[in-house]
C-alpha cells in the first residue's frame, strides 16, 4: 500500500511552508502550488476543507504564538479563493479568531 496525502493536507503543508522559506522563489512556488491545487481541483475542495485548513493554521498560531503570520496566511487564502471565484468557500475571520 502507498500512503498519499489528502488534497487538503497538501494545501495545508504548502501554506505552512511558504512563509518560512528564506528564498523568495521557493516561497512564491509554494503559493503558486496552492493556487494550482485549488484551481485544478476546485470541484473537490469544499468549504469544510478550507475551514479545516484554517482551523489547523489557527491552532499553529496559538502553539507558536505567531498569530499575525497565520492570520495573514488565511487572508491570502481567502483572497486567492476570491480570485478563483470560489468566495463561497472562504474562511470567515472574526475578532475572536
């Protein structure tokens, strides 16, 4: 048997990796990968998948005490979903997040 990462897990890993890359080209490639993964698999990505990704990012924010960085990642993801005309899947950021 071969273990394969689920689509939402792959997107999550790319979102976590991107801001930590010192090389701009690699950072931008991770962002491009996220866009392409969503773009080519838009019918498989649900609002529940996006919520799961964002909730995991927020958990990381609390564990690493780096809330602003992870909020920026979620905002970028929401903007990307807007650009891909998938606004119905955006994660609602509120003051309590």
